[in-house]
C-alpha cells in the first residue's frame, strides 16, 4: 500500500473544488435563486445577505475544502478499490453522504427550509460530488 500523495490531493482537490463551485453557481444563481430568496424572506432574513462578499467567500472556500476532502477520500480508498472513475464515484458518494445527505436530513427534520429546495440540493449535490470526485481523481497520482 502506497502513501498518500498530499501534493496531488490538494491539486486534485482544487480541480474538484472548481467543479463544485461552478456547479453551485449554476444551481444557486440560475435554478433555485428565486426559491432561496423566498425561503430566506420567510424566515426573516435578507436574501441579499446570503450573496454578500463575505458569504460568497465562505461558500467558495467550502467548495474547495469539499473538493480536497473528496480527493483525500479517493486517495484513502484507492488501494482497496483500485484507481479510476468507479472508485472516484464511490468517494464522491461517500463525501455526499456525510456532507450533504446527513446535514440536509437534519434540516428537513426541523422544517426550516422548503422540502423541495432541500431535495433539489440533495440530488444536484450527489451528481456534483460524483463529477467533482472523478475530475479530482483524474489529477491524483500516487507518489
């Protein structure tokens, strides 16, 4: 079993993060923008605050950290499952399960946001994390 190539984890994570950030931009500025604005107003929040410079910086950082985490997961399971897109998809699904599914399940449970928005985000996020994992894994190589 080889050692994890941390340089490639970070490089692949940046690539995966770019995929995530582009995908999130499409989702949240084109597809569900109005739905999110309505949901934010319903809880007494200014929808523009979620798109402020500080908020956007956090979301972009989140995308890159998620990408690095996905590629780290890929590197960790690669010796067991072998290199390639199938293993990357497994890593993406695993990351989505912990970062997306469980968190959104909790959000659905408390009823803070509309279930439709959460379900769209869950399905979108699953595809997004799989594609990001494959892109990041393409860059990852063992030392």
